[in-house]
C-alpha cells in the first residue's frame, strides 16, 4: 500500500516516518518550499521537526498532483484548511485517513464531514490518540485509535501503519474518534490556563475530569460510543494534552493564564493551536444541540479577552449539581 501524506508539519512528518518503516516509499506533500527541500536534500524537517533524522525513503513534494498514484492518503493539514486542500487534491476514490483534530469554524462541521463533502467517493478513516509528534518520529511507544466503518480497510490500514513502537487499535466509531480529538484541544487550553494562573494540581485534575464529562455529553449527543470516548482518542488524548507544555493548546492556555493577550499569542505562532478555532464552533454546536459545556464556554470567553479571575470565579460559582 503506497502511502501519501498531506501536510508537512511536525505531525505529518512523524506519520510519514511511521509509514516509511523498513524502507517503504512515502510521498509527503508540504506547502513550505523549505520543508520540501530540506526533506529531499537532508532528510530532515528543520522547520517543524528539527533534529529528527528522517527515513531516506520519504520523498517530499510541493505538487498535490504527485499524490495521484498513492493507495491511501493521510490527511494531516490543519483542520481549518482540510476542505481547501482536499478540493484540489487528486483523491477520487482513494481512502483518506484523517489525522487533523478540530471542528471547522463557521460551518461547525467535523473534519470527516468536511472531507466527505470535498471527496464524496473516498472512504474515510480517522487516526487519533495521545501523540506528540517528536516522540512518534523518534520511535517511542505510542498507541492510537484507527477508526473506519469498513472493517477490511481498517485492518489493511492498521497492518500498514503498525510497527514495534506504533500500535493502532481498531474501531468502527468514526464520530467518537473525531469528537475526542476535537474537544480535547479546547479542554487543553483550559488546563493551560489553570497552570499559567497557578491554581494548582487539584484544580487541573478536577478540570480534566469535568472536561471529560463535557466531552462525553457532547459525544453521546452526536452518536459516539462511550467506550471510544473513554479510550485512546478521547480520555487518553485528553490526559496527554492537558498535562504537558509540549501541547500547543496547553501552552496557549498557560500564556492566557499568566495574563498575556490571546490574540497576540496566536499571532506569534508558526504552528496552529487548533483548540482556539474549534472552541467557538464547538460552543455554537453544543448550544444548538442543548448540550451543557461550561468549560468550553469559559474558554471562548478567555479567547475573547475576558479577565481570567472573573471567568474562573464564574465557573466556581455555578449552582451545585450531581456528578455526571
């Protein structure tokens, strides 16, 4: 199975490294000319994954048309750009493995919905879970959810991507895998705020637990399975991104918690904190579906520049209720 990767950031490069195991040829499309040149000449993505030697069997291109011969495409463009990129990619009926996590701003669509609209003939799978790109690229042990309704395709993709340190767990719950990855980004911003504001470990643990309750409520309302939300792509990814400054969303929240301006923090980033774009879209969809998500609402206020102490005070002053 010839693998192509759409997206030359840290995560796309790490997945190309996974797919290039044992010298298998992998073609990676990147927008940035310096990424293409660096991978082809020096086998390194200095812009997004500096210091990690890449397999010589990874070739980079700046032409989406070069991906036409691939048997499966890993879509690792930022969630807000997936629709635009796929609209010009030579997809046809080629299976798409969606690796971006988020909800499209404006439309409120999950990445899978965006992909189906752009490429109606392409089978869809979702790869999600607790993954930091540098650890995956350097071969540290990692487990992920690989969700696809087509069992034969799911098994073929898992067999192609699995390796000694990269373990995919199969699922048919595409919606659940997507929702976990999208919601956890927003909750990671909230946990970063807790850290930046110096509110302590008790507060962060409580926020993770209550955030997971929000994720579960939203997921079940959308038809996800509870076991998916409690698995690698839900709770597993939530714990990782809510606990480490390696998370772009957590570090964004930490800056907000220290009193820095959210807009300025976002403007000064080369990499994308998907949670900042997903938060208002998630809030709007949750409101429309009657799903209570107070932490998500709070993150939206903070991204709009609300005072950190005031937002936290409002959360803590909510009426007492039963757990669930």
